[in-house]
C-alpha cells in the first residue's frame, strides 16, 4: 500500500478527544522502546512522522495519525517503563484500557514484541488483556535486523510458542532497518481495512 499523505492528527487521553469520524483504526501496542514509532515511520516511508527517541517512555498520550484520510494508525504509550512515576503509570494504563474498551473503530491491533527476548511479564499481561478484548490482533516480532537472518524464523516460532501455543494468531517478523518485511505486514493490514 502506498500512503501519499500521512499526517499526525491529534493526541488524546479521553474519548471526547478521539477523532470523531468513523475511519478504521490500526492500533500499535507494545512496551516502551520496542519500536512502535519506527514501525510507523517505516510503513509510510517517512523519517520523522512519529517522533522516535532513544529514551523510552516518551509517548504519554494516544497519538492518532491519519493515512490519506482513509484510516488511522494509533500509537499507544508503551508499557513497562520504570522511570515513570507510579501515579502516572496508573493514569496512562487507565486511558489505554479505556481506549481499547470504548473505541468502536479498532480494525486491528498490532502487538509488537522484541524478537531477541522472551516475552516479559508485562508482555504476557498485555497479551492476555488483548485476548480478553476480543479484537482482531496480529503480533510483530520487531528488531529482526538485530539477529542473523537465518535465525529469524526460529525466533518468531519461539515467541509464538511462549505466548500463543494454540497458534491461532499470526506472528510475523519485522524490522525498521530491513524493509523486506513491510510488504507482508501491509498485506495483513489491508485485509482488516477491506
């Protein structure tokens, strides 16, 4: 898919701030520093649409990005960032949960994991919560450029065995550096936008 005019629309912390049109929303979920912003920039072939940071935990609101006015990428704040004050963690957790529960326009949730590491306790919690939400979901095993190409398939399989032994969810590799995976991810996204 070719996106000609991706643009940042709004940051929100409550339903009244969400975009009020009924465009489908592709939601990015994952721990701080897993590469959600880099994923977004890679998918739309822009360097700085979503601001990336070497310091995790920068995204503290729900960011909506319009894709040619036909759908949104929605970047949720990352979880598991320990330097955020406890009170703020609770606040951020609450508005993420509220969005996932109340938004009527979620077409697909993309759950990003780091391909190099076994799922953390927070990853497992988020996975269980996403299953509880019963919204369409795929899992991207990100940072595939950080391991040998020959090991990518095995790592993806291991992550799936950890989280999803029933294998009823799609797990795909991804890398913002190696753009070889973007085509397969777009193909999946398009199924949920159809």
